[in-house]
C-alpha cells in the first residue's frame, strides 16, 4: 500500500514538472523579468550640478564606475561642495571684470582640489563665459604630475597646468606668474603648510586657503626643552606628557601660523572644513590681505608672535614663522 502511494506521488510530481516546463506563463517569466530590468531607469542624482564632468567624478571616486552615488560617495560629494563654497567667493573676486588670475595648489597630489575647483568654477558657474584664469597644481612626485596632465587633456581642462616642483623651486620658478592671487594647500602634512605660506608671502598672494594636517616639528622641540620649561613656567604642564605634547604642538603650530599671517597684514578666519565625524584634521585657515593692511594690527601681531615663541621656548622657530622686528 505504501509502495503504491509512493509511486502515485512520484507520478504526480513528474506530471507537474512537465506542465511547468510547457506552460506559456512559466516560459515567459524569465523574458519578462529581463525586460523589467532593462527598462529600469538610470539613477537620477539630484546632487549633481548641471554641467559637472561625470568622467572627473568617476576618476575621483565620487561616482562609482557605473556612474552611481552610494551613501559613502554622497558624503564625499557633500564635502566637495562644502569646500568649494569657501573658495568660490575668492575666485569670483579675483576674476571680476575679466581680470586674469592665478591659483596655485601646493602639495597637489592627484590634484583632487584643483580639478574640482576648475570643474565647478569654469564649467558650471561660468559655463559659456570666458574666464581669464589659470589653476596650477604643484607636486614633487613626477608620476602624479604626469597623470594629472593626461587627465586634464582628456577632459579638455585647458586652463590647468601641473608643475613637478618643490615649494622652494616654485617660489623662484618662471613657470608661475610673479604674483599669485590664491594659494591653497589641502591636508599639507608637517611643515608643508608652512612652505605654502612662505610661497604665498613671496608671491604676494591676495588669499590663502589652508587645511593643515599632522605636524611634529613643534612637538619635538617642546619635548626636548620639557625639563627646562617645567622649571620656568607651570604652563609647561600642557605638554609634559608625550600625547599632550603632540596635540598641543599641533594646536600651537596653527596658532603661530595665524599670527604669522596677521603679522604680514592678512585678515585671518579659522573654521571647520567638515564635521568631526569625517576627520579630526579639519581646521580651515582662510587668510585675505586687504589693499591697505592695518599697520597697528600688523605690529600687534608681530609683537604677540614673538611673545608666544619666547614664552614656549620656541625662539629657534623665529626664522620659520617669519618674525620681523615690530614697526
């Protein structure tokens, strides 16, 4: 009886499989599914601005290879726009009335910043308008310079140039104009930000946009003179422990940079580049030099800079921070 029931069940299953194979409905299911996939519309990316280079955004890994935007790349795009909103007004100012301008991006790396600025300013904000300006990417790694050159050529970014130079070489190079309107340095590590400032001062930059990164020079000096400073002032407790020395050294370095810029007549603003959830190194220093700097404020900054260096036992850095005698 059990065997008869089993044979009957097997027979029913075989018939069911045969019906499924020959059913018109089942045969059309795969093709209908494929058609639905093919008919699915491409992702609409509302965040993109009309005229932005899709190829560039893929090269910068802001868009995926398929041209899509996921949660992580959407966050990157938001950061790009946030950075641009700080620099765009400066570009508009130096480019006003068709003036020729020059922007030098130091420690350019893959020229991420330069490409973004070019695309949003030349191709989006001023599409169809003549813009009389040049963006220079300055980088010491020859392979990155060459890669950037090829990408700019492929994208048709004619007003970009890439120079395989150190900051010291760029300061004296004839490949750059005698004066540079804007100097940028994004996440320039250690003393690279100081080098960019020195370049900007030498080239009489109207604006500097700096995002400093790790800095160990000042922390090293503080550690060496720790015992002497502990006997000299209780403030040395701020850097007695190595971890505190590192963090305080980085903080005081940026304070000295701001004082240095003010000592040369610049008006300085310090703000956040992005939220702390994205990066702990997100300090943005914006410096602009008015046509007629305040002599009183300049002298006060020079005096205060000297006082801070002396108080912290950092007199040896007077040359780096360009201290001059009060006027």
